């Protein structure tokens, strides 16, 4: 999975590179031969993927806040990147209830500042804003949301992602629709899991925190159904999209969903039960009558646009997704491992699996 060698020798700027998905994206870009630049807040903890893989010493690493538009634009002009991926955001639903102002400032004005920086930097040929499946006005219906469904969001986080999509569409139509300007798209992924994520109030990091301490996991929303996918699945979609935008252009501008197959939606409880089937350690408790802020119960993505137009589709089954995730965390929990080499190995294994799947689909 070389993405037509598009990234070889390219300068690629990633906002949010210290985060979970951002750090994995930088690792993959490096493997593809890109010169990678990052702009983000410091990592949350020493357990984070960015820290354990030693990325600060292996890429161009700039601490900065996307809410500071002048500083972000100055960094873009200094780097003069060929391509840019915007992943910097406040990424948590529950935190958005505690800090709605900060969530909207980061996720709305961060997107505006990103596009203003792109607009001010002629070298940028491709820019992708990474948002979330929660950008849609979720009616909790049984079929998946398509890219042309309305944006929405009942909680501040989801609303901020819907707004970020509207901002993207506005910039495309207002500033990036003419020949000679940057080609822009947005990418919406499902619930992304994998080694290196230690954020609060996420089911998989919460499970492995309990795992480390020989404690039982406390599940606050066991029957919520989500489009679970290993982190390498949407990243392969983003990289595919970026390559197509550079090779072909505006045909691929706009919004794109990257999620699992329609049959791969499982509940939180089913996800943890699957982990316990592989490595039965710990367990969980489900509280009765727990009062909690609103979170969607059912959410699915329709990926037919990416399948048919990008020729992208997920490569891992639900069982493989869980196994990849478990392996990623166990690599971290075992002392003496070179975590970056372990990440490289998972990317290689994922790539091999994806190529085999592509061959099977073609037959």
C-alpha cells in the first residue's frame, strides 16, 4: 500500500500530531518517505503514543495552539508544506460538557485558522480536515449516514464537528474552488481504537487502565452501538484521499466517510466481551440507573462513496480489529519493547492484509 508513492519526498504538515490518530499518521507518513512537520499542544501524558514512540526526535515537532491563528500561519509559511492534514481538536464528548467554550474555540476557530493558514501558503496543494462521524444530525436510525446528510450534534463536541464540516464546505466554495488553488476535502471516521490511546472517558483506554491495575472496567453505556475501526483503517482512507486529491484534483473534493462495513457495528459490551475472549483478564461492571450526559446510542456510517469512488474499503474484520488493538496495548505494557518498531510492524501487517483483501475483491 504505497499510495502511488505520492508522499515520497513531500513536505506534509500535520496539526494535532501529538494526539492518538495524529501520531499514528506521522509514523505512517515517515514510512512512506514524507518529511513530516507537526504543530500541536504537548501530549497529555507520558503514556501517549507520541511519547512512547519517541516521535519528538524523529520528526519536525512544534508546540503550538491552533486557536492562535497568527502563530499557525507563521509556521505554515516557515515550513511551506506540499500537503496538510488537520487533526488538532478537543476530541472528547464528555469533556465538551465540562468545557463547551474551549471545545468550540478549538474545533471551530481551529478549523478556520487552519484554512486561513492554507490560504496564506501557496505551496499547499492538498488540505484535509479530519472531523468525526458525530458531525451528522444523528436520528439514531438503523442505516448509515451518507456524506450529503445534514450536519448536527446535540452535545457540544458533536455540534462542533458539524460546524467544522460547514466551515470546510464554506472555504471550499468561497476560496478553494478555482484552478490553481489548494484542493480541500474533509474526512469523517467512526470510533477509532488502537494501541497508544490513553485519553480519558474512552472505553478502550479505560479498559486497559483497569487491565494494568487488575481492576474491573466500569461501563457507563454498555449497549451503545458504534462503528469500531482500528486506527490504521481511517488513516489508510485519509492517505488514499490525499493521494487522489493531488493526482486528480477537485473530483475528490468534499466530505468522505471512512468506517467499517455495515455489518461491523457492535455495542460497547460486545467489544469488551470480544477482548475478554482473547485475553481474559479483569472483567467489567455495569451500573444500574446511572445518570450521565447524553451520548448517542446508535451511530453508523455509509461508506459506499469511498468504496465506489476512492476504491477504498476497510481491510480488518471486527475480530482482527480487536486483535490488532489488544496487540498494540500489550506491546506497550511489556517492558523493553521498542514501541516505534512495533508500530512499524503493525503498519506492515495491516498493509499486507489490505493488499490480500484487494486481490480477493478483484477476483
